[in-house]
């Protein structure tokens, strides 16, 4: 039974590595955008510093335990990729954000992680040291999994899922499932317990995405403007009968405007009146010849 359990633990560990690998790569589009625009555009460095600290902490715990090679592999990649993310952020961030990021790095990675290593190495020995580090990892992981509550609150308040990508929520949920079974089969509560909370929050995010994405679609459908219909050309005759005529082409309109201009703006028009006669005549001089307008 122990052999079968070990094989299943290895299988879930490999799957956990694959899913977590995808999760670690999920910020790549963000940093590609930062690289293209040469600006961090208001992005925060906190998630990447926290992820870096978490990966370092789990590596330290894995070295104190046995049969946790798969925990070392994925978190080693996490340290590598998160270091690149933080480095790119520091390169393109404004001075104020850069200073804040350096302070967080010194406080968490250097101060926090260094203090944990020194205290556990000098004050605890053997299995007790692993248990203490395991509980520290457990508490920190719970804090990390609670962090998405801010995003959940924002989604409920704004009724928009713009800031909660569905694929990332799905992969985080899958990751929690894989690492839960990995810890359960290894009988390691420090690995299994935090992922229960991670699974619950992952399912919550997916449910909220489904609910509010449907509401967004319904709102957009209601706000859709009706199509603008082309007005028909109406001509009213002497008998007030409305007749629809076909629309004129642009060339025909231009020709009509030219013709009207010739009639109105023609110079040297003299009108002679005959007060003693019954008829009057108009003598028109120098009126240019009008050309036939082709319809």
C-alpha cells in the first residue's frame, strides 16, 4: 500500500509541477506589455515579491523533509522566474515604485527569510525544525490564498470580471487540487491543508466569473443601439400627395447645384416693365448657354 501511495503521490506531484509551471508563466503578457511600453503603468510589485518569498520558503522546507523532490523542482523554477519578474519591474519602474520594491525585497527576502533560517537552525533540531518551518509555510500559504479576497470583493462591487481572468482562476484551482492530494498521500498536513482553502477560493472565483460575465453580456445587449435607417426622400406636390422618389446620386446632386448657381448668379439681367401695356417683357443679356444635365 505504501508503494502504491508513493506512486500516486509522484503522479500528483508531476501534475502539480505542470499546472504550477503554467501559473508561474501567467504574468508573461503583463511583463511583455511593460517591456513594449517601457513603463510599469501602475502595476504593483507586491505579488511577485510575495511569490518569490513563498518559493524560497518552500524550498527550505523541502530540504528539511524527505521525498519532496517535486516540491523543490517547481519552487526552484518559481524563484528563477519571479526573480526575472522583479528585475524587469525594477528596471522599468519609476523611482518611487523602485524604492518601495527594494524595501520589500530587503524586508521579506533578506530580513524575513534570513531570520527564519537563522532562528530555526540555531533554536531547533531534527524533526522539530522541519515541523516549525512547515507551520510557518502553512500560515504564510493561508495568507497568500486569502489575498484573492480583494479581487473577489472588487468583482462583487463593480459587477465586472475584468480583473479576474477565468483561465488563471481555473489553473489556480487545479494547482490546489494537485498539491492537496500530493500532501495528503505523503501525509504532510503542511502541504495539504493550505490547498483546501486555495481550492475553495478557486471555485468561488469561477462561480463569480460565470455569474457576472452573464450579467455583463445581458447589460451590453440591452444597451445596444438600434440600427439607423436611411431616410426616404419625400417630395410633396401641389395636391399634398407624398411620393417616394429614388435617392439621387452624388454626381446628380452636384449637377443640380451647378445649374442652380448658374441661374441665380448670372449677371447683366435687365427687367423692363411696360406700365401702359397689358404685357411686360424681360430682356436678358449675356446669359450663358446651359448645358443639358444628364441624369
